[in-house]
C-alpha cells in the first residue's frame, strides 16, 4: 500500500493532480475501448476498417466496460492506473503463495517482496497498460497449474490459460 500511495502521490503531484497516460499507448487502447463500448469493436474510429491496434482483447474489453459505465478521458486513464494498482496488490500474495508452494515459506516471502519492491515490476503494474493484467494472470495461471499438478480439476487451469491468452497474444503459447 505504501508503494502504491507513494507512486500515486508523486504521479499526481507531478501532473498537477491529473491522471495522464504515462505512455501514449494507453491513449491508443483507450480509443479502442471507447469504440468497443460504442459498438465498433476492433476499430480505432467508427466507420474505419477493423485493425489489431489494441494488443490485449481482455484489457480493452475491461476498459470498454469502464467507458460504458461512465469513465471518460482522464477518468478512463485513472481507471486503468487504479486497476493496475489493484492487480499489483493482488499479485504480491499470489506470488508469495506460488513460491511457497514451489520452494517453501522463506522463498514465498522473497517472491512477494520482489514483486512488491522491484521497480520495473511496480512500473509494469502501475502505468495503466495491459501488462498489469497479463502479469497478474500469468501468476494466476502458474498457481492453477500447481493446483492441477496436485490433483485439482483441469477447469481452473483451462480458465486461467484462456484468460492469459486473451490478455496478451504471447500468452497463448
């Protein structure tokens, strides 16, 4: 929570209290999400030919739902950043649990700590892109894989794998 609060505090301080995309890709994805919410999926603008410009189908669809619920412009950027913050916070105990299952309690604490305090990892979660969703779902998939290995039904593994593939194309393999 301190990392998220520090990041958001500094972020809003440097932007005079505005949620602005830290990389231009977020504006592109937000435009695809807007078009999807307005009934024009896979189009940058209504009336244009479909394109593959939005890398993550799942992330774009989530942002489209936020747009349909009223998050527009800066509000949609805020939603994307805060979604990343929530996924970051959920990934810390998930990484700890996966590592604990693989190697032990001490390694679980180390894995959780590395997710929580690694600058590049934190940036990946908090800049509003689909990477946050992919990172979380990749950890979730690993957790479901380990559960399957221990005898849990394959449905959890299949669902997690499907979500990872929908989150990023490279998640399919």
